[in-house]
C-alpha cells in the first residue's frame, strides 16, 4: 500500500496499478501507470516513479527488483492503441540512478 500511495502522489501518474510478484525465489514490485503526464521521456518518468517508491516505502530494498511499466493509451472513437515502456532494475540500481 505504501508503494501505491507514493506513486499516486507523483504528479501526473494515472491509472496506477501495483503488484508484488514472487517467482523462483525472487520478488519484485511491479508498478504499471500512465507516464505521459509525468514526462514524454518514459525513462525519466520511470526514474521519478522509482524515486517516489524508494522514498515512500522503506522496505522496498527487501525485494530483488522494482519494475516500472509506463503505459501510453491512445483512443480515437472505437480504435484503442496501447503501448508500454518497461524498466526493470534492482532497488539499489534505481537509488544510484535517482541520486545522480
């Protein structure tokens, strides 16, 4: 719940979905959200979201990975197109990226 609250408070995040997946002895937090209102550069948007997660949940380091899935949806009439950019790093890798 801390993760979802942190992401939801990020200006521009929309349709936030957070899941915890455990497989093969590894755990990962998966954040799926619309990122275009954060930044058109999804790599930058993912870094901002990761920083929010790291700052909002002191236990994020207990997981092997933090995955950010930036989704873009375009709907015109009945036509709907969805694309996503997926970023997967360890919490430590995200920390080092967001501190620089």
